[in-house]
């Protein structure tokens, strides 16, 4: 018989009652520990899965959820073509990224992947004009539009509206929901609190309200 064919030897009955009791307790403990370990693993894995689904399904807070306009925030003193900057907006928990494309266009997005909420990174050296990349499951987003171009993310990256001041500084001023246009997002957030701005931006609802107001006075 080879070593690998050997059947395990039957355990010798323990002659000493104290040692036998100790063996029983150790066996019971190891079962409990294994059960607890499995329960902890299941809880943690389940929690991650539920968290991911909640983000994917829009249950948790996402960019663009606030109804009112956030306080604007300076994200960079200047941003040269090909450069990016990571920042938090509108809240300190909301990861975002601003990119200056090679042709000078300024784009901003939530940096929270729409798949399972991993951090999205800017890769300048990919494709014709770079890409936004999620390393968790190889998700890729178009740098110009935020649309998904590869991998499992179900929706485009929500946009962050950026403006550039005369001194070259870049500011985040508003957020959009995934798939929402920047103009619709700004109109929605500015309609009540900054109606004059909404009218200047040509938001239809704000214009209608302004006409209504002028007719009443
Ligand atoms: Fe981004 Fe899965 S979390 S691709």
C-alpha cells in the first residue's frame, strides 16, 4: 500500500477521562469557530453585494441626488490639456474627477463606478483621447461623454458640471444624474433657488415661471 492509499487509523480511546473531556471541548470549540467564521464571511460578502446592488439600483446616495444647487468648489488652479485632478464634490464622500482633453474641452464626472462603486481612474495614454477606467472589473468609460465603452458598468458616469474662470481656475458647480444632460441637471437644481440663473441658461420651466410672474405684476 502506498502512503496516499493508507486509511486513517481509528483513534485510540482515551484512557484518561480528563484528557477525553478536554478533547471533546476542543472539538466543539473548533466547530463553533468554523461556523462563526463562515457566518462572518457570509455577512460581509452579502453586505458588499447588497451595497453594490444598492448603488447600481440607485438606492444609495449618488451624484446628482440633491435637489438644490451645491456650493461651488474650486478643484484646480489650472488644468492643462491631458491633465486630470481628483476631488470630492458635492460632498466630502463624493469622489469626482476633472479632465482637460487634448483639444481643450473640460469634462467632469463622478469617479464612482456605476457597476459596484469602485474608484474610476483617468488613463491619458489609452485610445485617441484617453479613457476613464475602473480597475475592479475592467470597466471603461468614454472620456468625452462618460458613456460605457467596455466592461460591466450598467450606466454612464454621472457628470459634474465644471466652469473655468478668467484666471484659469476650474470650479465644480453642479452635478447630473447618470444619463441626465448637464443642462437638465442645472435647470432642475437651479430652478427654485437661483431662478434668474435658470432663466439665463434657457431652462424652459424657469422661463415659463418668469413669464407667469411678469403677467401677475
Ligand atoms: Fe467598476 Fe465593476 S466596479 S467595473
